[in-house]
C-alpha cells in the first residue's frame, strides 16, 4: 500500500516537471518569434559625387590625310606606316628633278630677259641722241632755207631725217617697255616654278606618327590624291552627352574619372572643351578632355568615364539598407535599444554602392542602422543584432 502511494507521488512530481519544461520552451519560442535577426552599422561620413557614367572615344587631337599638291611621280617617300615623325620631317616629294630643273631654267631665262632689257635701254639712248642731232640739223637748215641759202630738196631731206629719228625713239621706247614686261613675266615664271617645286615637297605639319600609306614610291599621284594619313601624338577623349547636362559642364573645372578595360590607365582629368551649341536633331553636345602624354591608350580605344557633376559631404549607408516607399521616398530602420524605428528619407546621391541620408529630421551620426534583415521589419519590431560594425543598441538622443 505504501509502495503504491510512493509511486503515485513520484508520478505527480514527474508530470509537474515535464509541464514546467514545456512552459519554458513555449516562452522561448515566443521570444524567438517576436524578434528579428539583423546586422547593423553606423552611418559612414564620406564625399558623395553625383556622377554621369558615359563611354568616350580616344582620338588624336590633330589628324589629316596628306594629299599631293601637284601631279607627278613620287620620287622620294622615306616614311612607312607606324613610323614616328617630327614637325618638319620630309614625308614625300613629287617630280623632284623635273621641277628643280624647271626652276633653274626659269632663273636663266630671267637673266636673258634682263640682258635684252639692257640692250633696249641702250637703243633708246642711241635713238634719243640721234633724234637730237637730226633736230639740230633740221633747225639749222630751216633757217638756211628761209634765207634761200639751201634748196628745198635739201631742206626736205633734213626734215624727213628729223621725223624718222623721232619715230626711232618711239620704237626704241616701245621695245624697252616690252623688255620690261618680259622681265615681269619672267619673274612670275620663277615664282611659279619655285612654288611648284616647294609644293612638290611635303613636310610633317606636327609631331605624330604615320598610321596609313595609300601609295608607294615611284607611283604616279594625281593632283589632290591621298598619299598618307598622319595623326598627332596628343590624344583626347570625346563623347556626346544629353543636352540636360549642358549648364552643369564647366570647361577646365568639371572633372572626369577615366578608366579603360583595354589598358591599365586610370586618371582624373578636367573637361577641356564643350561644344558651343546643342545639336537640334540629337539633343546632345560634344565634350572633350585632353589626355596626358604618358597615357598608354591609343587612338580608337573606348574607355569608361564618370563625369563628376557635383560633390557633397554627408552620411550614408549601403544601398541595401534602403527600402523603396511610395511618392519616391525611401525608408531605413534605426536600432534604438533593440527596437526598430522606421525613418522616411528623401532620395539621396548614390555613389559607389552608398546612398546619402537626405531629408533626415535626426542626426544620422548618432544612430546605428539595419543593413541586413530589414525586409520583414515594421516600426517598433524587436531586433536580435547578430553583428555590428561599430556597435549597436544606440539610444535616441
């Protein structure tokens, strides 16, 4: 009988113990169900840049197709594709010997014309002296004829000689004028021959390199035919961007962050050119930026660039911490003594994976914020912080 009572008491105690354990597990489950496991971090103070990401083409500052200024055979052609050249280096020459000979012949012909002009000047002098003698003879015989000292036939002979000497002066002066005109023509011929000779010799207009040749030595080149292509060593970036950014671009002040997948080049350089007008068809305008001479990029490459439109100092969080709300706003959750507090914000600048906290009615630096696990949070949800970069459970100031 006593054994039965003891067993009954033991059974009651065991049941009570099991009931207590069950109640404790239920309370723990309720706690776990009412809190959310999250990661938090403090806002980071940084410089936020409003960037416009674009692609830019690398092109030479100067480039030209060099053409033949006169027609003829290419007798000198010392450059080849890929060869660097300096300003003033010989590129090619057309009909060197023929044009040089023509220039020399023109100079010799001018000397002949100058000699002929000197002879004409002497003939004028001789004709003038002869005319003066004939005039004196005529006047003397005229007086003798009046006095009837000479016959009319002799007087007429002196009169005719006087008229003939006068015409000889006019002929000599006309020949001199013709010789002077011929000298002027000869001088023009020399200038033309000299110009053609110099036009046959083509020099590099600037420092650069030969990127393509269209003809070979000893081929015949027609007037205006392309012979080679040259590019300057100076390179620049070029791009077309929408007209809405026209007022935000300031020459020599607005900066570019440049990078290229085809090279290791990285740099921050200023925009050096902005088009004076916007294209009315595409609603775009051109910008350019000069590249430093030590760049390893080449003409024709495509590179990525960020135009830094403006910069602002502020506090920010990873973009994953922000939840999109209605009316274009965003929400973040702050951790205040283990309780989530929902805070609405205006859209802020997004830069390198961070969004700036904008339009806040609180001090962003004094709180920590949920950056992971906020998808199921509501205002005043309980938080179970599993990691924090700079601490958690910040109190509201």
